[in-house]
């Protein structure tokens, strides 16, 4: 602080010295802004640099926070008094000090005034000097233009920053929610899987949605009971831990076999294992599938007995009993719920097991009637059964020679025979589903029409002597070919193939069958067919073009396409339909023989029908 004061003192001294050395700075110099008595003001200097201010300028302009030094005539006989509004509150006292400095001036206009007199006499004269201190750069016009822009820019940046922080927070929140949702979904899947392992899928869904499950009657179910011969004695002699481990091993394999053949495990009681085919999904093949499962269980136990790595297994012998009939299925209990079945069929199956022999599969006469074309059986005669009287019983010895591989497993012919029965289950499922969800605007692709196509395909296939495998592929393709119209009218083929894959997998059809069905569906409308099944399916879908109700069916197709917005130019639509019918003539001799009306007469009738529609 002392140093700064000393510097200022030196600066003022330098100014005074410079003033004293300038004889032309005397009175009467005529400076432009010095008024009233300019002769007494000898100079105006910048405080910091000592630079003289040009008085010829109308109103000198100083920099912001600059200082100024005023020098007057240095005469010992003169006394001065000074005043400048702003820095001074009043006139200074009279003194012989011939200079006055002001420092750190703010922006604005200033007027420096002075008075002088001869020592201790009356006032002799006065003068003034006007100047302006310009505003700092941040108060300049350009700055005032920039400030709103900076404010807007700052607001935008602040908003972007705020939005970015909000989005980051939102993203973290979404990630957290996604993680929590994934955890909840994972836990839900675990709960659903646990429930699905305890209950059939449909029953589990019904309980989750309604809180309970209705009991249902099934008229065609095959029940299997298995029991380990002499289990009580084995349990007394074996280590309990080893016993449970072995029992768990057996039942684990039985579970996998039941799942393979779409059989529902009901329960285990001690060493007894109970399962049933034909529930909860009804099917016509459950007697065959249950017997196949029984054979696999039997073969597994035989392998275990021969395995030296499992010495305890040599004591295990299994009895299996099977019966087919009607059951009631449902859920019992409110806390530890279980899925169970009841009825005379369950009791009879249990009696089949208890009446059997170790290592053998004992079936009732009822089950035998359903499986005799697939398996060889030894008739045991009419055996007495508690509370049942005498019942026919058979021991299943294996698959028929012509239907099995060298290792005893089912061959392709066996699978084709069983698939011919499964076709009926698929057909029933698809038609039932279609009738429940099809739009009322499907005038042409109605449930009756898709049934008609399937029946016509069946008729032509039998007349054309298709092989059993071709027959299965054809029947399935005829069932699914129009199924997609209930889901996506714009792309019915893709929708049909998607549902076909889902349904055929559920009903036990393999990938080869699925691929064959897809090929038939995608090529059915083409007049170029390279297989008998393709030609039959082609003729089945164009069968209506040879019937007496051709015009009625065309009218249905016209109204349906109108309803779905597929007809932009009616004249063009009828032209394309005529061309399509002309191209797609019947490819099989049977379809040609069954045609009721010749093609040229149908086309004439179509032209008349088109004329009526276009005129109206």
C-alpha cells in the first residue's frame, strides 16, 4: 500500500515538473474545454501514465477507473479551492496547492471546477474543465447485445445439462427397474416352473388366473401303475440313504420317459409310480404311448440289474399295470395342492399292477384292443380281481416284428401308423381353434370351407393311393393351409406355418414331418407340382372351381376380399381370378373325374357374375 502511494506521488510530481517547464501553458492559452478563466489552468494529465490530455477535443474521454491530474498556475501569491461532483462533497479549503488529482473514476460525465484569489483577499476568478469517463467494456453496447445471447446460450446449455442429468437419472432408474423386473420375472419363472412341475400347465395357468381349477372328466385315458417287487423287504435290508438314492434314480428316469411320450406324472407313493396318458391334453394315441413308456421303463430296469457299477439294483424288480378308461381329473387341497385322478379306471389299473408279475407289463383287455396292432401280447386268460370279478389280462412282450428296429425300438413304419392317428387330434384341435377365433368377415375361408378342403384332400389321397407317410403330410398340410387367415390376413401363409410348428411339436411330430408340411403349404397354389401329395393338395384347394356352387363361393370370396380392402379395381380383380382359375387345372385323374361342371362353363358363368357386379 505504501509503495502504491509513493508511485502516485512520483507521478503527480512528474506532472507538476512538466507543467512548470512549459511556458506556453500560461494564462490565455485558449484550451477548448477550459471555461470562464482558462488562463489559470495550465494542464490536464492522466494520473497513471502522466500523458497530457488534448484539450482541443470537445469532450475528452478517459478510460474506466482512470485517474486525472489538474495543474494550475503555480504562483505563491495565489490560493485555490476545488470541487468536482462525485468525488467531492464540498469545495476544498483555500490553499496554495496548484494541482488537484482524482483517481479511480467511475463511468459518467464530470465537471472539474476551481476558484482562485490573491492570498487572503476576495475571490478573483474561477474556471472549469469537463470530461467523460467511458463505461467499461462489459457496459458497452456490444456487451449489451452479447449478454442476452449469453443468457440464452446459458439457458440452453443449462437446459441441455439438466435434460442430460434427467436422462441419465432416468436411464439409471430404467436400468434399476429393468434389473428388478428381470429379477421378479426370474423369480416368477422359477415359481411357474415349480408349479408346472407340480401341476399340468393348463391347470397351473387356471389356478393363477382364477385361484382354483375346475375338475374335468376325460373319457379316454390310459393309467399306468408301477411298483417294486418286495420293496418292504429291500427297505429293511438296505441302507436308507442308498435306498432313497436308488429310488430317486429310477423315478428320475421314469419322469423323462413320461415327458417324452406326453404322459402326465400323477404322483409317487413310496415305491409306487403313477402316471396317465390323455390328460390334460386329450389325444387318441395315449394307450400306445403309455405302453411304449412302460417298455422303456422295463428295459431301463433290466439294464440297471446287469450294471456291475450299481450292485444294489440287482434286487429291484418292477411290476407294471395298465388300463384304459374314464377318469375325473382335478386339483385337491388348498395349501399343499396336488393334481390327481379318480375313477374306476384308476382302481382297475392298480389291480392290473398288483395282479402282474415282476419284470412284466400287465394290461387289461380294454387296453389290449387299442394296442394289439402295435405290440405282441401273451393272453393270460380271465384273472380274478378284487371287487371286479374276472378280467382279461395280457402281458406285453414287445413291439410287433414288422414295426420295430433290430434293437426293439419303434421303426419308421410304427411312427407313421401312430402319426396317422395323431392327425385326427391335430385336425380336431385346429378346427376347434379356428371356429373360435375366425373373423365373421371370413366368408370364403370359413370353418366349413377349411373342413371341406381337408375332407377333399383325404378323399383324393385315398383314391390316388398315396403312401402312409405322404398321406400324413398331406392331411396335416390340408389342415393348416388356411389356418393363418384367422391370425394375419395380409400374410396368412407365414402365420399358418408358425402355428403349425408350435402345434405339431406339442403333438409329437418330428422335424422331418414339419419340413414336409411346410413344403406342401408353400407350393400348394402352384400348377407345377413334383409330388403326388402336392398334386392332391393343389386339387383340394381348387376343388370349388369344379363344383356347382362355384359362383356362390366366388361371391363369398369377393365379399371377403372387399371387407379386408383387397379389391382396388374390381374389373382387374375378376380378370386375375379368371386367369388364376384358367391356369390351375386339376392335376389328378380323380379330381378331373369328380368335376361337376366343365372349366369353360365355369369361366362363362364367372364373366356373367362379374358383369352383374360391375354394372351394379
